[in-house]
C-alpha cells in the first residue's frame, strides 16, 4: 500500500513556485497599474489596447525613449512618486492622443524643449513637487487644449512675460509654493479663459498694476502666505467675475477689491495682516460688502482706538471716521 508522506517531508520535496515578476501586463487589458516599490525598469509588453498607465510609488529612475511605443490608444499616464530625474525628448511622440500626464513628486530639474511638441491633445499636466527652476516657453507652444496646469512646489523664481501665451484653453494654473517674488504685467498674457490662479506661499512681494488684466475670467485667486505690503491701485478692477480672493497672511495695511457686482458676495480672506482701519479701508468694506472668512484673525493694527478689534466689527459699526 502507498505510504502517506508527512506534511513537512512533502513540503521539502515539492519545489516552491518561482517568484512572479512584479507588475506583469495582462493581454487585452485597458488599464495597467503598478505600485511595486522595488520596480526600477518601466514595464514592457503592454498591450496596444492600453488606455491608462499608472506606475507610481516605485524606484523608477528613468524611461527609455521607446517606453510608450505601440500604445496608440493611451489617454492617461500617471508617473507620480517615482525617482525620475530626466525625461527623453521623444517620450510622448508615440502617444499623440494623450490627455492626462501626471509627474507629481519626482526629481525633475528640467524638461526637454520639445517634450510636448506632439502632445497637442493634452488637457491635464501635473508637474507638482519636482525641482524645476525655470519655465520654458517651448514647453507650452503646442498645448492649445490644456485646461489644468499644476506646477506647485517646485523652485520657479519667475514667470517670464507671455510664457503661457499659447494656453488659450487653460482654466486652472497652480504656481503655489515656488519662489516667484514678483508678477509682471505680461506674466499671464494669453490666459483669457483662466478661472483659477494659485500663487500661495511664494514670497511674492510685488504685483504689477496690470498683473491680472490678461485674465479677466478669473473667479478664484489665491495670494495668501506671501510678502505683499501694498496692492497697486485698481489691481483687481479687471476681475469682474471674481468669487474668491485670499489675501491672508501678508503684510498689507490697505486693501484693494474688485468693483461690486450682482450675485453672491465676494468670499474674502484678509486675516493675518496689520490692517490700518482708516476711512479708506472701512468705506471699501462697507461698499463692497464681502463675506469675510476667519474674522477672528482679522484685526485692526491701527489707529490706536481700533487696535486689536476685529475689522468686521469696526466696519459694520458704521463709524468710518470720514
């Protein structure tokens, strides 16, 4: 009669299965996802049916020029949280239908001039959390359909004149947490469709009087956590559609606002500034009647009779001293 082997002996006699390679593409799949921390080489053999690729949170440090070859249907490419320090200039040539490119949290210090030359259908471009030091006009020359551009948390020191001029469809631009100390009159040139602009946390100290004139469709403007000491007269006058304005935590003593308009009140955050609660400021708040956020942190610094009082309380009291 056959003998039954003990489980331990059986385990020793049966060889263990060979470890599977991480992130193996599946035939005819439309989405490929890989978050294997040890992955260091971009997967090959992706099926031509692939429409979306997510290779994120890996050890990927480089991409071959032909990484996306034979992927004619690719619409989304997510490469966030890897170790990419450079990209080949021809990377996107095989995927002219690409709509979304996410390169968040890599180590990119620059991009080739022609990296987006054949990416004319791109709509969302995210370069947040890299080490980019300069904006190159060549990047944006062939992106007429781009709607969302996120370049937050880089090391950008300036916005060159007309650098975004070709981006006639752009709706949202995030330049927060860079090092942009000033915004010139042509920095936003061409952005007629822009609705959301974020410049938070830049050390921004200077705004040109016409800084926002090229973007009259702006609805959301974030200028908090900067070094603004003064606002040019009429700087927000072109922004007749503005819904949200954040000026918190600057060094402002006097205020500028867009003109009153029909509809909901302007949402305004002016907390954390040393306001001079004189006639001009209080009369402006009385006239425009914005909806103030963080009122408990919005105090008068002067004159002495109002020091320490909430700006909203002083304004609503109606004693404007005029």
